[in-house]
């Protein structure tokens, strides 16, 4: 029996409106995601990827392009609601059948302030790797989301 783990929830306020916050999260992901530290290419061969591509639409894919041109599928966009919500089946290089669910919700507080809440759940999809994946993502989201994405929104 696979252990049921609670969602990981991270919340930050960014100094911009929801439209800009959403755009930076989706289209700007190649700029704020620490590809030199958290990517399939780094994990497999120690070299950073050449690109990260996001097909910004429902059904679109997030794909890392390795330094050798090899594609690594990170996830698929399930819900694409600009300025409001983004849901991803997220598996970062693993089989799509083992995808967790990442949901990002944008709450505009004012034209210059947006609360962004990231929730990652469905850990049981990782099977026996669930506990390890939970621990890895739990510690990584602070650097990736709070620091990387937060800094990109403040720039």
C-alpha cells in the first residue's frame, strides 16, 4: 500500500499584478528556474540543459532540451487560465503515469501585489518513490519558487 502524503503548499506575495505574475511564471520559467541546479540534464550528466520550452496552453508540454538535443518531458498543462490558475501533471523526466499535480493560483491583491499559491499533491502516483520525491520537492520549492520565481517578479 502506498503512503498518502499531504500536499506541499508554498505561498508568496509578488510585487506585480496577476497578469504579469502569471506571465513570468509560465513564459518566463526558463529565466527563473535554476536549470543549472534542478534539471534532468544536470542529474544525468552534470551539464545544464540548452533550453526549457513551455507550450503555454491547455494540453501544452514543458520540455527540457538537453545539451545534446535530447528532450526531457517535465509535465503537461491540464488547466491554463491566464492570470488565475495553472494546473500541471508534473513528473520531471519520469513516466507521465507517475505525475504529481502542481497547481498555481494567482490572487491579485492590488495592481502591484499578487499572492501566488503553489500546491503540489498526488504523491501516491510516484509509488515506492513517493516519500523520497516528497522530501526532495519539499526542500526544493523554497529555492525554485520562493527565491527564483519571487526574484523574477521583483525585477
